C-alpha cells in the first residue's frame, strides 16, 4: 500500500563497521525539486540534523521543567478547552530560532506559530520541522506528568526523524528512518499481542462531551472498542500515547481530528519499533490530515479499522430509521 506520507519502514540489512556505515549514509540520497532548486539530504545529513535537534530538545527540556513546576500564564485559543501557556510559546521560539540559525534553508510547522497566522500549514519537499512545544498542555498546566515535547523532521514529505521528550520523567524517545526506535538510547519494540480482546487502547475521550452532528458516531466507536478490548486509556497527550505504543505499554491508539505536529514524531517512532500506522477510513495515511490508527502490528490495526467501519455503518443505518 502506497502512503502519501511514508509510514511503512523497510529495514535495510545491518551494516558492519563504522566505515561501511558512513559509506551507506553517503550513498542514500533523497532528491527532489522545490522552489526551483534541487534538495539533497544524505543519511549523514539527517544524522547531523537529528543530533543537533536532540541536544537542543534536551536543553529546551530545562525550560519545560521550570514552567511545569512554577507559575505560568494560561490563555485559551479557539475554544475554552484549547489552552496555551507562555511556556508553549517560549519553547517553540527556542526550538525554531536555534534550528533556523543552524539550518537556514529549512522550513517550520509549529503549533503556536501556525495558530498565530491562522493559515493551514503546507508540507513541501524542503526539509521541514514539525514542532509541538508542549503536547498535553492541560496536563502540563495541572502538573500531570503525561506531557512532552514532540519534534519531527520531514524531507520530501517523508518523516526521517522523530523525537519525543518528557522532561518530567526523563524519557527520550527517538528514531531515524530505517535505524530503529529507542528510549533513552535503548532499543524498543511494540508489543507482540495480536488479539484485540487482550489489547489496551488509547482513545481521545474529551470530545465525547462536545455536541456535534457526529457525536453518536464517536459514542458508538467508544462503546464498540471498549467492548472489544481489554481496556481503554486516555493519557491526555497524543504524542506520549504514541510513544507508549512504540515501547509496548499500550497496544493500540485511535484518534481523529489531530494536527500534524501531534503525530509526526510518534508515527515514525512506532513504525521503527515494528508497529503499523494507517488511516481510520482512507487507504492512504496523510500526516497533514491525520485520522490515525496506530497499533503494535498490522493485524490489530486492520481489526480496529474494520470494527470502526462496521460501527459507523450501523449508526448510519439507525439514523435512516429515525428519519
């Protein structure tokens, strides 16, 4: 299956010896045309991008901890439940300023920057950083440790770097495309569970309280997944939940209506950990319009997708009988 945004990772054979590894980095080249000029990013370039970003994110984590433990200014954005703090803005400014100074030809899609300009972000072929300075802002405001910094790098519209950092628990999840997933530099894998009835599933529950024309569909999906699984969890941070799928603490994740910066890093980390990411309804997964099923393996992902499809059809038929 060809995805618009590549989430299926084909692993290369292991490379022996550092000299061979460097040669392999230099041989692998991503080539595309954007703004009339050719963009070339070798794997060695990508490794350098990753290392710089990782150290920068660790430093930003110190600012993150100051806000978590201290006073913050809290404002609402489009809705009363969509909150932002002064630390969201501080951390995003730190990340974008430093990355832009180091890589002046790179583009940026940041949560707070995008909110301020009110324009839908567009992903081009240029190297582009997707940044969520604080994922799980409500948790952050209430000193709940399920919160993190999430940063990804896309080259030619493909995620090549993913970093999720929880400064409160000192958990650093990282991945470079084709080189595995890690938690604090130790390899991680998704769970081996292939049975939905034995699975823990992460779902977004807050929207169930919001009136809308599709509220019955959301309730129907929730009930179907609750009855079909071992249990439901809601961490309050999509990026942390994706990281938990990658390390095998959660088997599945299903959320629609997220933003690119919510999922970009986690999608790569899960795939590098051996998991599967697919679109809830469509054949192709598009990280710029993410409707996400992420699971430990394809078997679970496809079972959840089929259950959602069947549930949605059942609810639509009920609507017809009421008219």
